[in-house]
């Protein structure tokens, strides 16, 4: 009744191998896109955009990137904040050096530069893995933050050490700067989210994604059957860093407008994105969105319930957030390692069989 594919036939291999082979899933996907593009921009205001929608969209791109590296390729990384900083500073240098280029080009080029840096720091993955690779990427995190703090060229010799996004337009509408519209910044970030999800979904379902998953499951066996570990791991680092760089560029230019690298892209940012994919589900594009939505909405929900309704002090609510996130990570790692994405898959299976028992 609620979720059926009875009478939904596929008559060719391309139809059977499409992203959403069940018609109900396709129409649900189109409905979500329609609401996101044509309904939400007319209903939101500055508070909703800055508190919920922009953080959700930008963190979703970062979570997709990290999920490709950790969830699909099995390469543990704790340097997400540093790679987001690379995207942010690359976007800043491009915006100030080439003011006539489109903002879309700036963001994409920032992602490309971050992909190159990601490949460079991904080279140790050819020799080390697991905990040692996590330590190597953690070292990359601290090195990149130190680099952007200590080399004045990156922040154009500013006395404060901050970088501020100059005012830029896209299709005649302000995207960065102080005079932006909520709907414009939302749609601009939504464009990159749709593009990133489309690319990531097709890559993970193709031959490249199968090579990543072969390396993740058993790299020695993957090499025996013909998978090149050098190419597979470095392409995972490149694609992951590309998406993370895009999220860093948007986080700086569209969302915050001005950042200081230690505060905006510290180690806390790396752990935040890692927690998103753990709670949302490793090896799942939908899990990246679910984890980002959960960790973006959790502080807002706790603030409304704790501060506005119950009158608790703000610092108590902030500490409660850390406790809740830590407890959820433990629960998910023990009870459901595949996160919210697996719970969603189980719910769909139960709806397919309802009202009959499983």
C-alpha cells in the first residue's frame, strides 16, 4: 500500500541498473527536487538559511566527499578541516586575483586545487593504512592550518590574518558580500549539492566505485584480481578532496563571508564531518545527507527545547549537545554500524511487506 513495485517492470539492462529502478523512488526523488528548487526559496528567510539550510547543504557536500574516502574506499581521514581550508583559501585567492571570473568557476577551481593537495597527502596511503593513515591525515590537518596561519601571502598580507570574501554576483544576483538574498545563496549552494550528489552517485555505482570498494574490503585480493591500488586510492583522495574543497569554498565565501583558519577549519571541523558519516551511514550517499541533517538540526532543536522552552543556560545546552552526539556515536557503532541509512533501508523493506510480518 505505502511502498510497492508490483507492476513496475524493467525491460532492459539500462532501466534495471538506473539509480532508482523503482518508479515510486524516482517520483519521490523528483518531488524532493521540485520542493527544494521551486518551493523552499519562496518560504525561507535569513534565519532559516543561515541556521539550517546553508550549513546542511555545505556539510552535505563535505560528508559526501569524506564518505567516498572512508566509506567507499576504506581510507581513514582526519584531515577534512584542513582540506576545507585549502578550498576556502584557494577560492579567496582566485576571487581576489581573477575578479572577472564567474563565482561558479572560482568554486570549481578551488575544488580542483584541493583535489591536487589531497592527492599529495594521499601518497602515504600506498604504504600505510588504518590508524597510521589516520595519524598521517591528522598531521596534514595541523600542517595546513599552520601554513595558512604563518604565510601572509595566503591572506593577502592582512593585518588581522582573516580572509574576507569580496562581493560577487552570479546571473546578476549577489552571492557573496553583505547585500545577499537568502533565496540566492540557498539556490547557489543547492546547485553544487545536486551536482556533487549526481557525480558521486554515478562514480560509486560505476567501475571506479567498484574498485574503491574492492580496496576497502581487501586490498590484497583487489590487487590480485587486477585493481591498481595506486590509482584507486589516489583517485579516491582526489575525488574526496574535490568535494571537500567545494564545501570549504562555499563555507567561506557564501556562508561565513570572513574566516580565520584556526577557528573555522580546526580539528573540530574534521571530527564533525566524520561524525556525520558515522551517524548517517558509511558507504551511502543518502547517509551523508542524513548525517549532515541530523548534526545541523540537533543544536537548533536542543536550543529551542533547552533554552527557549525549559530556560536552561546556554552553556548547559552546549555541553548536552556533546553528550548526545557522543552517546549516539557509541550506540550506532554498537547497534547499527551502517547508521541512519540502514534504518531507512529497513523501514522501506518493512513498508514493502506491510501488513505481512517480516
